[in-house]
C-alpha cells in the first residue's frame, strides 16, 4: 500500500479556571488562546496543502476540546470531521479532582498507586497505544483511498494517548515521567508509513509554538 503520514494532533489550550484534571469530562471548551492555536494549526495545514501535501482525512476525539481544535482545519480544507472514539483521552481515577499533593496523599487514593508503571490509577498505557494505533491504521487506509500515494490524515487527540503511541512506535518503554512528555498543546506527532503500512519514522513539530508561553499546564489534557 502507498506511503502515507498520519498526524496525531494534540488539542489546544482548554478553559479550565479551576485547574481540575478534566480527563473525559464533557463540556471543557478551548480557551481564547486555544482557539487561536486551532486557527494557527489550520493555517499550517493550508500552507502544507498549498505546497502539495495531500491532506485528505480528518478525525477527532469525541471530546469537545478535540472537536473544537479540528473545526478551523475542517473549514479551511473542506474536510469532514470524523468522530473517532478510539483516540479519546485515557481513563483516570483522578478525573475531576485538583492535582495537588494533599489530594493525592489522601488514604482513599492509596490503592491506585500500587503499580505506577501500568499505570494502576487509569487505563493501561499498552491499551491506550493499541486503540490509537488501530485508529491510525484505519485513518491511513482512508486517506490513501481518498488521495493515493503520499496521502496524509489528521487525528486530533490528547497528550497521554499520543505519547503512549509514540513510545510504542519508537520501541521505547511505556513507563515514563509525565513531566518529560514531548507533546505540547497543539503539537504534531507525525507517523510516517512505508508502502507495507509499517511506521518508518516519527516526526514531531509545534506549529503553534509562539502561543505556548503562558499557556495552561494542568495535566489530564
């Protein structure tokens, strides 16, 4: 099958004045900065398309922040947004709580720390990577069907599932320090495939880097 690229796009900044771990909670919308990020991403993809990139397929997690991030690109490129549940945020026991040391040290949470390498407080890293990679392969196939050799797809997802997928694609250990993930807001983790559907390279870029200084850094995004 022809070569293709699938871009895993992390959504833009979220309006979260209370600083909670929002996880899969509904109705967390992009902030004004997040909307600017989404528009900047659309400009980035339009520039790529103008230069000859065959961007033919667009999908987003069902969560509001991912759908809103995808919207400007959808409008700019005339692509339908396919809702893809397999690229949703990871399940997390701490969803809805404030990520403070005092909260995490409460006895009611202790059981959930028994295996941080899995992790035991949420969806296992392996499970996250498996579902995202399955969605990636389907997006690759769809993009090639629409645009042929060199086709590109965009999947708007969330930091942890994207990072687990990248670690898997690069053959690295899934156990990691969350503070060291290379997956900023509105960043692109691009999986490049050969003709046989095998990942041959992972690229990383930050099209909205100029908007990152001062952006929210609450985990669970």
